C-alpha cells in the first residue's frame, strides 16, 4: 500500500503514543475492548487495515465507592427503621445547631460568671430552654427529673398537635371528597353531569332573582376537585352566587340527601350524553321521590333523550316534575329553523337570561282592562299572553280579552323588575301601517336532508305536519341497515302527505354534494351521526359537509337556507359562514330551556305551544307586511299593525346586520318609541297562530 493511501483514524496516533483519552499506560483486556469488525458481506476493498481499525471502549464501571456514597446509604438505611430513628436524627440535628450557638452566647455574655462550670451550666440552660428540656441545674437527680417532665410535656403537646392536625386533615379530605351535607334552603340543585352542565350553571348564575344570596348545589358521580375545576373554567366569576359540589350517585338516596333536595327551590335532573343511559334519569327521579316528601313544594325539571323512557320518567317524577323530550324538541327546532332561517337566534335570545326573556308580572291596575290596553300600556316591554289565576296560559289572546284581578301578564322584558306601565300609550303613525292579506295558498316545499341519526324520523314527521301537501324530502345518507329501516318506516308514516326519497351517498364527500341540484331545494338540513363512545365528534362530519355545501353555493351562484344540528356550541363559531346559515345546538338550547322552566314554571306551556305545529308559533315576516318600508317608523307602529292582524310583534331583524356577530341583526323587545328606517329586506319577529 502506498504511503498516501494509509488512513489515519482520529485518536489512533494518541493511543499509540499513550497520550489518548482514557489511556492508562497498559493494554486493557480483550473482554473490555471489543473491536469493530466489518460484516462478512462487505467488499474487501472497503475493509480497513487491521492496524488502522477504530477500536471502541465500553464504559467502565468503577467498583470503588466513595465515603460520601457509603454515608448516604447508611443514613438512608437508618431512616427506614421507623419513628424512633427519625426522632433520634432530629434530636441530633437540633443539638448540633443549638449547643454551639448556646456556647457562643454563654461565652460572650458579660453577666455569665467566668468559671467553666457556670458557663457550662449557662450552655445547658440555653439548650434546655430552646429544646424544651427544662434547663434546670443542680444535682443530677433534679436535672434528670426536669428533663423527664419536659419530655412528658413535649410528648403531650406533640400528640395533641398531631391529633388536631390529623382531625383537620381528615375533615379536609372528607370535604374534598364531597361527602359533607349541605344545610341550605331555597337553593337550586343540579343532579348529574352532562354536556348541559356548563350551560345550566352559567344561566342559573346569570338569572335575575330577588334572592340576595344564591346557592347552586351540584351532585354527580365525579370527584369534587374535578367538578370544581371544570365549573370554574367554564362558568368563571359567579358574583353573589355560590356553587357547591358534592360527589355521589344521584340514584342513591343517601348521596342525594347531601344536597338537601327537600328544602331546595328547584331540582334539575340532567340527561346523560348517551340515550341508553336514560334509565339513570328514571332512577334519579325515583330516588328523589323517596327522599322528598310529597307535600314539599319542590319543582323538578328533567329531560330524557329517548322517548321510550319519557312515560316512565314522568311517572317516577310525579306531579311536581316536568320532563322534557330532548329529541322531539330538537326535531321541532330544526324544522322551524329550516323553514325560517334565523329563528334559532330568536329561541336562544328568549331562553338566554343575558337577554330579554319571558316574565310574569302582576299589576292591580290592569284588572278589568283588555289585553290590547295592557299591551299598549307597556312602553319598554312586550305583552304576549295572560296567565289565569288557576295557572292556565293563553298565548297571544284576542285583543278584547279582559284581565281579571287574580291574573298575571306574560311579558318579554329584560328582567322582572323592568316592566312598568304607563297611563298614556305610546303614539304611532296610522299612515305607516300596511296589511298583507292572508289566505294565499302555500306551494309545496322540497327539503334536502344530509345525514341520518335517531332524530331523523322525528324531523321527517315534523316536516310532514308543517309543510303543504305534495312536499318532498330527499335523504342523502349511507345505505346502512338502521338508515334503510328508518327511511322505510318514515315513508310508511308520512307517505300520504310527503314524498320521501333516499339517495345513497356519503354527505362528507365532495362528489356526493356536487351531484345534487342545491338550487332546486327550499331548505337543507345537515345532521351528524349519533354520539357514540370511542367514535369521533359528530360535528366533525357536519363541518366537512358544510364546507362542501358552501363550495357548491359559490359555484352555483345561489344561496340555499342551510340549518345544521351541532352538539358543541364551540364548533358553531368555526363553521363556514353563509347568509342563509342557521345552527341549532340542541344540547345548549335544552339546557337553556330547563333553566328557564326551573325559574318560571309557566314557561312549560309557553314553549310547548311555541314549538308545536298548531297554535301560536314564532315567525319571521317581511317588514312590509306591517309598515311601509323605505321610511322611518317607530316600533309602536309595527306593534299596532301586528295587533290588527292578530299577532304580537316582539322584535325585528335588520338585513344590513344579518351576518354581523354576535346578534346577527336581531333585536327583541325594542322600546315602543324606538324609531328606525325600515328596509324591504328587514324582518319582524311575531307570535301568531298562522302566517298573517
């Protein structure tokens, strides 16, 4: 081999000269210096000469232990011998610090005698007083007895402190476990933990009541610290309201007694996230009936997801309980919002304590007056009904209906104290009023349903009862067994009134939505799959479907009203926007409805009628149905025109701000004297029996 072809391995020259790193001056054993050998499959030209092969060392392990390591091991072993060893080490450590300091004090004190014995006695006295050993000087017996008494006192005090500390610790642990009983009255009890818990607790905190101090007691089968942390993160500051969490199963009467339901103002039983767990709601209502006496005036509001358990839940709750059918309410909301985009905003505003909601007020001066006179006497609130003395409710009564002495007025107001009555009604301009004659025959509607879940049959039934005869429903969903069975049952149930057609396909695929003629539909409803443990969020599929629909709208150039069912309100904020878009977060709306009913039991009948197919319902009508557009007119004129047509005008939606968050142009209960310029595309929110 030529000289220039020799390879020099880094460190080889130092190792040969005895100056390399780790060199000890002698050749280590072969067992501790394995050499690198190329694989037998390597080419011979790639192999290094034996004299120039790099050699690698394994890290050597030292068998010698330092004195510090031995001392630490001996010390650790001593500590494992128990309390006696710990006390001994503590005493030695204290003496090692106290004795030298006491000696310095004794030798530097000018009043201490100069003799060695006196100074040693001073050192002992300081040490004894510091370590509570008496510090007596004199004969050995006297010193020993003083030390014995000091040890007895020290043992007694330390034991007493230990007992007090242990008792307080056990008490704190018990409180953290959430097993202590709440001794409150007039509080609100929330039983269970589900997706509604943040909404319910937040609304209870925001509810405007006359009680100076409010307490919300939450009982769920979870750890108390975890519940406290979750509620603090989702609810935030609670003001004068105190939230108390207790851990236990609401189905257990012993655990239920921890939140004192018998003395509560109302009890809310939240549904589980899985419909198969509705039996827990039934058992909780049975446990509540066993805990609370029949004579106790406690209102109970509960909800179930599966209507198969609705009757059992109402039987278990008794006469005091109001049990809501979540799937039925969600189906009604979806259908209403599909046929009238933007209606979900009205429902949310009426159900949210942060805005304007329903209240009942009593005014002795209204006795004997008509409902029309009472409505015109409310300058800053909107009268929409009468609650009779026997509890029956009449929503949007005839304007000539008389108010009796024991009746209360149902109004929409900011809070129950803001309603005031004026002797002089707010004036309006009669020349600005218009009238759109009713009775125009409605045309059949064509609705597209993208996706399928357990609420789809209810949606189809609601569409069949609300749409004109001859309407059609096209269902685009994957041909699963449950889906095909459900579509067949829906076709048999509503086929005489509405045509149901199934188009197999996956709505999350762009090819599926591109094949649809979106312009040929009056409304589109997007559904996600049912929530199942271990599966993805149902909103993931609905968001993907919405993206494809928005792309199809941009390509076709026509906006189609799209209403989407979502399970998480946070996903609504990231959904692709659109002028005709509407979202129904059923879980949140159900939580809002439960909270409203818990504070005002008369609202049960109100929302049953508003969400029903018959009776008085909410409508969004063009502004030109009531006033002349293109000019400035007060809302008193709108209310007067609606009253003449048999409706209650409760607000409006501005077309110029329809896509502007957070209110999207909606304003409920404006003052009667409020004047604005009305655009032809503006809408008026009314409560009416039929389209007027």
